[in-house]
C-alpha cells in the first residue's frame, strides 16, 4: 500500500470513528461517526495537548493534506476528537501518544472552551505536557514536527496557516 493509500485508509477509518456527541452545555447526547458530526454541524468533544520541552519551547507540527479539517495547516497542539465513552483526559493521553509518540507524561489541565466554526464545532479540553525525548510522528496525520519558541510560533501564525482552534488552546496554556 502506498503512502497516499495509507493516508486515505486512515482518513476513511477516522471519518467512521464514533465520537462523543454533545450539546451547547457539553452534555453527552450519544455518539455519532465523526463525518456525520461535521456534515450535520453538530458538536463533538475534542482535546488539545500543548507540548513543551524543558526549555519552554513549543512543539509545532504540520498536518497532512488528507486531514478533513485544516489540511496542511501548522498546529500548536496534538489532539483530536473524544471517542464515544472516552474521558477528556484519556483522549488527551491517547492523542499525544498517537500523533507525537509521547506517552507516560503527566498532563496538566488548563480548562475548556467552545469552538464554533462550520465543520468544526467542539467542546475542547486543553492540557499541556513537558517532553524532552524524541518525537515519533504518525505519518498519516503529521508531516513534520519540531520545537520552537512560543513567540516565534505566534508570529508565524500571522502569516502562515495555523489551526485557529489549537491557537485558542495555546492561549489557555500561556495566559496567566
């Protein structure tokens, strides 16, 4: 299977995943396939994990072009949709491991926010973690990743396509 075939298969499996479906107050209503949530403009749950190294630099990665939301954009947080029956924290730990290969690190909670754009409506839980080990990216979701100063990422977000939802998550982590 070629790399693009792997990405397409991953995208199809991702679209079919059962995601926690919630209302405007973050009350669970049930579970629906991810693609149905997007197409019907319904609200799901999502997690964002802002990863720093011990020097305080931020992990920034570029999303693959096969992503349904913000393809090819730069992202300042690992994360994704919360699965049916999954807690926010369990989702955060899973997503951090899947996308960047980081596991077994303490997660610090930074609160929740509601993100509302067409095809991307979610109650979002934000976590941060510190990691100085190697990154092992999931090639179906992440094209490249590295650490940079937070100020550099914020400056780049003014001129390059950065995910607006993860930028909101970052602000929860860095605002006193």
